C-alpha cells in the first residue's frame, strides 16, 4: 500500500506549513493502515476525526499566514480549502459508513492526490510569497 511522504517536491520551505503537511500525511497513512489491517470501525472513526480536525487546523493556519502577509491569492486559496474540507468530510464519512471498501479507499486516495497537487503548486507559491515579504 502506498505511503504518503513529504518528498522534496512538496517541501515549501515554510517551517509551519511543512511540519503540518508532515502531520497530515502521517494522519492519512495511519487511516490507510487502520483500514488495511481491518481495524474496527471505532478506530477508523477516531482516525477519520483526527484527520478532518487536523485539516481544519492546518487550513486555518495557512489562511492566517495569508492574511498576515497580504497574500493576493487568498480568496482563491480559501475557496479551495472550503471545498476541500467538505469533500474530505464526505469521503471519510462514507469510509466509516461502508467500511474500507475498494471504492471508499479509492475515493480517499483521490482526495489525498488533490491535496498533494495543491501542496506542490499553491502552497509552494504561498510560501515563496511569504518569504519575499520577510
């Protein structure tokens, strides 16, 4: 099973953002592990809750950095965050409801892939902007 890692191409150079992305990937990996090991619904639910809450915390931190630095891409970035939060919430709710079916896990992987692309493009752009203001 694929492990999500903060590879070099995903490092933004912003210490807070990078450490939170590391935590996010760890949360996704532990959710995948719980599913792969056929852990009970209770543990899957607990891991899902942690992941969703961590995404909310992380997006909030990123948005605060954007507001503080006067980031011009803030509105679009926040719009992505809002849409993503509800998408992740829906996909993980299905995972808890249906159990770790191939379909539910496939959807989770797709949602994580979208986040990885967002990190590679948008979060790197944000970190670069913050550095240029520093």
